[in-house]
C-alpha cells in the first residue's frame, strides 16, 4: 500500500496498545505517514517524545520513506485570560520544540470557538478572529511557516467558521471528513472549494462511536469523496484517524479496494 496513491496515506500513532515508538515501528513498512497524537497536561503523564525517541523516529522515516503529521494538544486555550494564554503558548512551543527535527508534514490544530455558538455569547466573531490570529502568529514563527499549521474543522460549527482566519493567517486546512459526516454534511462541495488549501485530511467511519473503521461508511457517501479526491489529484496526507489494529487494517482495505485507479497522464 505504500506509495500506491498520489497522496500519502497514513494513520495514528495509537494502533497497537503501546507507546508511540513501537507503533511507528509497526506502521512504517505499511503506510506513508503517521499522525503523532500528542497530549500534554500541566501535571502528570505526557507523551512528548524525548530526544532518543525523536532520533529513532527520524531513522524510521529515512528507512521507510515515512512522513509525520503532529496533532497538537487539543486543550490549547487562546480565549482565556493572560495566564491561560501563556500556558497554552508554552505548551504549544514545547510540542513544536520536541518534534521540530522530524520535519513534520503539518501540525494539526484545533481553534476552539464554542463560546461564539451560544445565543448569549459575550465574544464577537471579530474578537475571536483577532485572538486566533494572535495565537497563530508565534506558532507560525516557531515552525518557520504558517503553511505548516493545519486548522481542523470541528463538529457542530458553521462550515465557513474558520475560512477567514485561514485566509488571513496563511495557515492551511485539515479537513476532517468524519466531522462533516457526523453533522450530516455532504463533504464533496466542501472539498471542491477548499481542497486546494488543504494539507491534511482526516477520514474515519461512524459506528457505535466516532473514529471507527471506514467499512462503516456507506458506499453512497464514501465513493463520491474518493472520486473528488481523485478528480483534484490531491497530493497531501490522508490520515485514517482510527485507534486500533482492526479498524486500521479494514480501513486500509477500503482504500485498496475502492479508491479509483490513478489515470496515467499521456
């Protein structure tokens, strides 16, 4: 399955019940990209890779033509007070600092705006946008490019919620197709407009829970998405965002069996 598609097909760093490094050792011969799902809390256990792990991850990447995407901690808070902002920037800086040597394909980021969705929201969209842009600026500087930040669409938000921030900041997109399906949206028009500015795609099925195997996605939903990706010749990363071996292997089989053949250009 490696290098079979014009895009880099990947999955998460939590497929076998072990730490990041054993997962990457298992996955490296099988796929093109690993999403390093990092969480870091103020107190207690965290899974930021140390220098020895980073060195081995780099070796595995070189030996297997493997790339990495980094999922930033999901609890970064740019809407709280100055202390919350300081702590979140420090957390983001540590995450980037620990992984910068990997030359990651992208850093996937959630920009939370749930406060704006409340009927009595105290924050305006313009104020939210200003705070988001101020938060993105140092991240882009630490990475050396705003284009390495991939802002992910989340559930229960308007489809255009992040459009202006992405345009103004120079960040790219992480389109989560599972979130679109959960909200009852057809992803094809969304992809048709936004795929050119997309660096990463997350895809997963919905069964008893989210982030299930793609075998749970009906063909009438999945095949038009595959056809649109093929039509636009998408060449970024597609992450099968699942978290166990059975869901990974069956999702990979869905790509093998159903993604349209790549047409050779004459």
